[in-house]
């Protein structure tokens, strides 16, 4: 009976440590010890961490993104824009493009607008909520930074601050944004 209680206590301790480890909330010393358990191949520790990782990821996806009220967002953007000069300026051999100096242009895809920043190599792409972008080929490598919102493809979602790269010659499956998004895209 005592051995059974010890085993149960050990299993509960592993479950607790695995959940805190998956959240990144286990104190550094405990995390180092738990990581050693994982590296030693402990099957129970490994399965618990994998289960907790899945739960943590599912939890993050279960919460809807909340956009700021339209009026608050508009006031913020207006205050940012009103304190800056506008225009396109020569800057030595380069160019300084001020916010709002180039117009947003609609694309043939409903809900998608583009604002060119440098030729057709660097641009902002704005997609309205619940917009699909069809599958397409990449003739050049594409670097994409999600600035606002989120965008999904192939069962993966990229959120604000995430970066994606598609090599030249690759095909991008359809893209979808539930929330709407703003992307910075550069081709090389």
C-alpha cells in the first residue's frame, strides 16, 4: 500500500512538473532537473509533456482574438499619423517613405489591398476579416512579417510578430484570415 501511495505521489509530481514545464512556468532549477528526466528518455515524463504541450496549444487557439474598438483604433492611428511629416524623401542613395505617402490599392481579390513601399518588391498587404487568398506560386523568395491580426494556411496560423518564408519555386496553398491582417512582404 505504501509503495502504491509513493508511486501515485510520484505520478502526480510528474504531472504537475510537466504542466508547468510546458507553460514555461517551472522554476529554473526544477526545469533543468525535469529536462534531464526528459533527456534520459523517461517515457512517462515525455508523454506528459507532449500531452501538456497539446493542451497549451489548444488553449491558445480556443480564445478569440479581440480587436480594439474601431473608434479607439482610429484615434490611435490618427494621433500617430498627425505627429509625423509625410512624403517621399531622398536619403543619400536611398529613400525615406513616410507613413501614408503611397496609397492603398485594391487587388482583384475581394478584401485584399496592397500598398507598395519599394517598387513591387516590398509592400504592405491588408486583408479584411474572413478573406481568402487563393493558392499561388512564388517565382521569387517571399519574406513575410505579420504586423497585425493572423493568417492561416495548411492548418498553421501565423500571428502578429510571426515571420514566414517561402522559397522561390514553392507553391503557397490558399490563405485565410478570420480576424483580418496586415502583412509586410518583401521579395528577393
